[in-house]
């Protein structure tokens, strides 16, 4: 199979893994059968679209994209992030990053519906970046401050500076997608460059937060 045919399956794997985790957390809200049914219908559209690409790539992409848009709408309507965004500190940061990711999943769905048959070029670039940078990387930025300490055992001191790479990622991706849709290559290049800067800035923020958390933990131990 060609890369465009396969890459949508990769995207589907990531999307379904992430939204499955969000569904699990949403069970705390005691979802109604109708809401769970709507979620399963959206998943069925995505899976059906992926299967359809084997026989008709263009039609399959559009059906899968409809599933992505439906999942984004479900998450924006029913995910816990709608409530936790009213909190403060790390909880609010995670919610903001999640909601931004859901927005980009919706954008990807709309782009796929409009330009579903394309396998290269600017519109295809906008579609892929909306999924892999907009949705997936927003999820990474949202969960890394929780996952890193859990996996490594290193303490992490969250601070408001984490919003800087998150905001830069969103703005730079808007530039990238706008450059794609308008065929504006300077805008597209700046968007791509700032995407990378945002990711590097986030890694730097993680290192600083771990360093600050380590120092605070050592100070606590000494005080004891």
C-alpha cells in the first residue's frame, strides 16, 4: 500500500487510543446510554471509513473524517475537560490543552470531508498536520506533566510557563494550515518553523519543571 493509504490507519490508531482513554475517564460523569451510543456511532464511522479506504480511498477518507468530526463534537460536548477548565493550576492547563486538541480533530475532520481524495499537496498537508500536530501533540502537551512523574518517579513543579509552548503550538499550526489553504508559502514555512520551536520550548519547560521539583523535594527532605 502507498503511504497515504497507510497513514490514515496510523492516525486512526492514535485517535481511537486517545478518545478511548477520554471515554474511560468520562464514565465518572455517569454517561447516559444515548451519549455512549453516540460515541460508538462515531467510532463506527471512523473504523468503517478506514476499512472503506481499501476499496475506495477517497470515499473512505471522507467517511473516516466524518467519524473524526463526530468524535471531536462528542468530546467537546461531553468530555470532563469542559468542567475541569474552570479549575486552576495543572488541572486547568490540561483541560485547555485537551479542548484545543479536540478543536483540531474537528478541523481535520472538516478538511478530510472537503479534500478527502487528495494524497499529496497543500490540502493533504493541512489535513495531516491538524491530526498529528494539532490533535496528537496537544494531547502530549496535556498529559506529559502527569505521565512523566508517574513513569520516572521524578517530581515536577508545574507553573504557568507551560501555557507558552501550548499557545505557540496552536498559533503556529493556524499559520501552517492557513498557509496551506491560501497557498502562501512564507506563511506555511513560518508555521512549520514555529511548530518545532513550540515542541522544543515544551521540552525545555519539562526539564525546568523537573529541576524545580527535584530541588523542592530535596529541600523538604533536608527540612525533615
